[in-house]
C-alpha cells in the first residue's frame, strides 16, 4: 500500500473527524455539540500551524487513514522546546503496516526543524500495543506518575 504523509489541510477535517469517531468506537453518530466543537477546534488547530501541528496519512485514493496532533511547548526544567504528541491514530486494519511510523517520522522531522529538544508523549500503562509501537520508533519509556484535574 502506498501511503503519503503531509500536514493536514482544512479540507481534511471531515475525514479526520470520521476517524476520531472510529477511534472512540462510536457505533452511532456523536452528539451534534461534540462533533461541532471538535470540528471547530480541529479547523483552528490546522489554521494555526505555527505551534499546533496536525499530519495526515493518505492512502492511494487520498483517503485519510491516520492522523497525528502535536504542539510545541516550552519546558523551563529542560530549558528548551519539545514537540508534545497529543494523539496519534491509525485505522485499525492498517496498524503494523508502517503508517504510524511514517507519522512519527514526520513529527520527529518537525521537531528537528524547529530545533526542539525532542518529541514527548504520554501513553496509558495498559496500552501495551502503543508502547511496543513507540519503542519500535525509538521512543524511550519513562515511568511517570500522572496527575489530572478536571473542571
């Protein structure tokens, strides 16, 4: 399968939203408010690509089969900028076919071009498939405690 990876365009939003629904295992349509909110946020993310980045993986028919969202963030502890991966998703039937690796290479290249310290992300301890994927893509696992606050 011939896969290409490029920065996302506003025209890709509908396909990315459809994949995100698949990611959530949605058997029915998202509520209108959630779909509208995500679509607006995604349009904003793509339009403001100086700090927020989105890539898509396309098959031969130019269908979006994977995506990655990331943003640059500054760390005073490391005294430098990092590319934080918020999400990487590949259509289940295409996992282990190189699509995710192509998206990771695009993010690593963006990090290098921006002279960032590197790429970082958080993966759930139970998500062993994702952990294997990231190790295959030269990411080092560090055990960290996670904290969250929700309004």
